[in-house]
């Protein structure tokens, strides 16, 4: 309408809008040009000459091009609405208060970075109970912790102090920050954006740390892949995680197809621009996978709130300080290894690096670099004990050891405590879903360290229901990524996480892990689900049925034992089956290490194998 | 009372109430320059004089505000309107001359970008402001950036002449233009809606103002209907939303938008960097106070 008249009454057609829109818009006040200063000078010839350039009123335009005034009103308003974008005032929000417009700094709103669909999908998985979230925030457990923020703080406050010790190299906090910013820029140039997942398959090297921090600075999410993983596992996890690319060793690049990049390929000479926004504590930064791989990947999305609150609250419990040097024998691809980094970075302690565990190497690094805190699995200590390394090397620098990853024999704890005289040998129980749930504290009685996994970490609640340990707290993940079936099984109706571990609690509140209800094998702290191996064996030409169960091992805790029913009394050897699985690109740590041929399997009515009835011959 | 004495008395009335500048525009010039429908006589048929009042703009502190706050803390136009409103009554009571406070509002026939009257034209012809390179925003050599209001009266008053000199561009702006081809207002305009030329004598040669680009940045009058249209999954450019955006209804949206506080009247960035607006002798309220 214009002056109350409808478009039909005005006679404005689409053809008229298309024909005169441009002319009306340009002749109107929307574009104004003035030569000299004619009005102030009352220069009438110039005023008349420039009248159109200075912008005509609707009636003047109407008379000029042969439309009614009302038609011009309608056309001009239509054109203004059609052309003017809304939301442009957003550009002004960065101006004033000492900041001025700089053309070269302006990025059009539509070109400003956002989250990809994959990133939003992952972020959507971070759905916590709002009441619990409020509680954690109010209590200060969830704060604005990010690894980027922690490293920046150390770089600012003690930038010259040592952050990483790797072989003969010592890296300061400032240097670590610089390197991570350059790697972040490299990722940025490779097309990685906020919220994207980046897979990392690297040993415990400086490159891992720089890559991790670079990914975090960019606001991306790291998905670790254990070093033994090969074709089948890599393909499944890359697909499920929707990883944009993978950072890997040169020798492994081909395993990732076109997605693999070496650290050197991504490293960059210039740091990431400060204009690229950093992460906040609510952002996801880790996507880790539990034992399930090809069968049914259970991706665990973790944000800074959960992981870093757990580390920050844990540091004083472990009595760690900035003067400590933390060494992890556990791989950084495992959350227990990452916990060593998180605690070190929370407290400002230096990290001592051991690229990959070998008993001799661990002993040598401890002797040479003199770490004060050691993150280790029972299997590591057992291996060192078997080689007599505690008597051959100096372990006296240690004043804290945290053992975790698998069931810890009491005699092993006692042995280690005897050998490392000034070291508090503690136990920790954790899961990928929560990091550090229980631990003993320095100062606890030796029996507590030897026989229990200790008490809940700050901010953690536990309960035992039908012998099963259940957990909730500020450390707990919100649910598996893209796996509703697993989520339905993992949480109780009232929001507790069902760990699948069996436990008992004593009067002092110390928890002993008594067994495991989950069907996974824990080989030296690395848990895996053997279903994909079983699936491959099931199609072997000589095998009729196959089932893999854990068998006790004094060093690794557990190994895989294969029960098999062969076809028509065919002979089959363990070596033959191992070779077959290697050809199928199964990781070595998942290979069966014993074969038991049985005439038949115990089966349920629906013909599922009842693994609990498979007895390993002595 | 003779016309000159009446004019002095009117100026005194305004200054006592906070006006920095008062002038009388030549009616015939207003009538000749303003387009039909927007001439003083189109609003007030028996008008004899056009009185223009200018009040000081921002405080010095206000220039330091973030852009999002300038539109609220930086505007003093209501003060000018208040003086003009009172002056209209005063003219009737003191001189018996029917008078009207000129509504500083928009012409509902023309949509939200067409004013009823050009207060700028009145002030320029009354000699209390000159057009700048910053989109013709008026500047005064003594008072810098001002807000204006007008009164039409049947009282016949002697007209003032426009300013003899235009303070824009300031010498520092000319120097900058000579170096980079832009004055500060051109360089720092976030919509890049300003361009122009300065001649060899340091005077304005050409002023180009893309008002559409400026308005797009600072006057989201269509925000509400566009949001509504987007909310119902319609395209603004189709007939479905057209009814929300026709000139008559857009005035409603203008009122709603203005009332909601969700838009900027102007962004002030060109004035923030203008040495005349911020540093003219009487533009700075702190310095103004010291001089008095």
C-alpha cells in the first residue's frame, strides 16, 4: 500500500518494479552527490543543476520519469527493503571505546567462521543434566579452564621455566606456547576449523604435545588413535569421529589414505592470528574411543569442564606442585596418559617424555631426567621388576607414582614401594568416560595403596548397586557420541554412570575393584573388545565357532585366549590363525595368545556363546 | 517591539534554555530549495519566518563510548526539541504570533526515510551550520556538531545569512586527504559510504554520500517484519512478505523498531573522528564551561 491504496489500486506490477526500481532508487535520497557548497552560497544555478544529484523527493522523481507519486513511494520503499540487509549493525559492535574501523580487518559477517555440521553434531552430544551443571558451576568445579588458558598463564607468569623435557631438549612454557600457535596456524591453513575433529596417532613426543595444544588453541577436538591401530581400526574410527585429518608418523601416512599428515607437513612458521577466537571451557576438546572399535565404536566426547576440573581438583590431592617433573609411561593416546599432562599443566609442572614404553628406556629416563612423579600401569612396573631394573638404576627422584590401567596386584604395589623408598606409590581407577574417578592419596596407609583404588576424586560421587560401581560428578562425560544404544545401557534412570566394574567399599570409604562385568580384555592397561577378531575368525575356512576370553597373565594382567570349534575335525594352529589375523590388519595387541580347541560351545537358547562357561585349562 | 529587538529577545530566550546557536532562515530560500510537500508552507501555510535552534552535541566523555552506546548517550536532540516547543508557546504569548514547533519526525506518506521537513536545510540557511564531507552533516566553526530544531511562526523576522565560511574540511583533514586521498570521516566510516574530493584551496569540491549504505548499517527499520518473514520461512523479496513492508506499514515498523531500542539512529563514527565535531572551541563542554 501507499497512502492506503493497495498495489493493485496503484497499478504497480512486477514489471514496473523491475523496470523502474533501479532508477527510482538512484534518483532518490539514497545516493547523494554535491559539488562545491551551493546552498550555503545560495548559488541558484548550481542548486538547480545539482538538484537531481543531491537526491529527489518522491514527487519530483514521479514528475521526472512519468509515474505517480504513490507509485514512486511504493517502488522506492520496495527497493530499499529488497536491497537493505538486516543485521548490519553487528559491524558497529566492534567500534568505539578506542577502536576504529579498519577496512583491512573487516571480515564480512557471512564469511566469519562457524561450526561445520559435523562439529555441531559433536557439540550437540555434550548435553549434561542442567541441575548438575548448575551445581558444578556454583561450587566452582566447572570454571573457565582451558589448556590454551593454562599454557598462556604459565607462559606469561613463568615463561622461561621448563615445560617439557624431551631427550636432551628442554622447552620453556613460552616456547611451547609459540610452537603450539604455529601448529594451530598450520592446521588452520589445512582447513581445520573450530569444532573439527583431528585424529592424532603419535608416540609420547614433543610433537604430540604441540599438536594437542595446537588443536586445542584452534578450538578443534583431538581424537587419539592408539599406536598399534592399523587399517580396520583406523578406518572405523576415522569414519565414526568424522575426523577432518590425522596427524601421524611418516610411516603411517598411507594408512590414512588422503587424510594423513605428518607433524612437519602441518607445522608452520607463523603463529595463529590472535583474531581467531580461542576455546572456552564448555567446548569439546577430546573425542576418545573406548575398547569398542570396529564392532561398535563408543566415542567419548569430553569437554574442558569435565577433564580439567578433574585435573585441577586432583593436583593438590596428588600433592603435585610447579616444582614437579611428571613422566608418563602410559601413552598419551590413552586418557590416563593425558591425565599426566592435564595435571602437569594445571600445576605448572614440567613434563618428562618417554616416547614409547620399554622397560630399559623407562629406567634410563627416570635415572637421567629425574622425574618426581610417574604415571604408570602395573604392567610397566611388572616388566621392570622382571628385568631387575629397580636394582640397576636410580629411581630415587620419584616421590609420587600413580598406577592405573588395570587391576593392580597388591604385591606389586608393595614391591614398588619398597624399591622406591621416598615415593608414594598410589593407585588410581579411571575410565575414558571420566578420567580419574578414584585414587589413593600420598599419606594413606600402605594397605590402602596395595589393596584399594582409594577414594573418589573431588567433585565425584560413587555408589555401589548390586556390586556394580556407579559414578556421577563434575568429571563425568555426558554420553557416547552417536551411540544411543550404548548410552541407554550406560546410564541409570537417575543419571548415574554404570561403570561395569564390580567394587566393594570399606568403612573408611576406600574402594576395591573386585572384578569386571564388561566383556572386554585388559591387556596391560589397553582394553579392547575382541568382537571384531571373533567376527574375522568366524569366517575362517577351518573355524566353525570362535570366542575370545581373557586369561590371567602375571605381567600384563590379561591376555586373549581363543576358544574354537573347528570344521569337520580340521587341525588348526595358533600360528596359522595369528597370521590370518595379521593379514586382516588386526592390531598385534588384540591377537589371541592361546588357542583352546573345544568340541562345542556352551550356547544360550538363541545360540549366543556363554563365555562365562568357557574354562581355560590349567 | 521592532523585528530586530524581537529577534534578539527570541535568541536570548533560546540561549537561556541551553541553545548554543539561534538563527532565522530566509523563507523564500527554504521554499525554493525544499521539494514540494516538504516546504515550510506545506506544513504551515501562513509561515513568515523559519527559526532554527542548535544545541550542543556530545559531551567529551561520550565520544569515548562504544558505538553501541553512542546513539543513546550521545544524542541531545530532545533538548533542542524542548527549547523549540517552548519557543513556539513563547512566540504566541509574547508576540501574539501563531507559531508551531516543527515536528522532527518522518513523513508517514513517504516511509521511514523521508522527513516532514529538512531541519538541516533550515539550520544551514539560518547560518548556524554548514554541510560537511561527512554525508552533509552540519558543522559549526565554533560549536562543532549540534542538534537542530525549528519553529515556524507568523511573526516576521529579519533573516540571517548562511555561514560565510565552511569549517569542513579542517586543516588536519586536508593534510590527511593530501596524503591518502581520504579525510578521517571517509577512512573510518564502517559502511564506507563517504567519499569526495578537496580542491587546491582546501575547500570541498565533491561530496558523495551513499545514504543507502549508511542506512543499511544504522537504521534497521525493517528488522521486525523481516524477522517475522524469516520466521515463517518466507522470503522477504516475495509477495508473501511484501505486505509487511509496504510504505504505510513500514512506518509502524519504524515506530516499533525505534521503541524497541534495537537500532542505531546513526553510528557516529564519522563524527567521532571529526576534529570540528569534537574539538571546535565551543564543542567541548569542558572548555565551554571554562570560557564562561
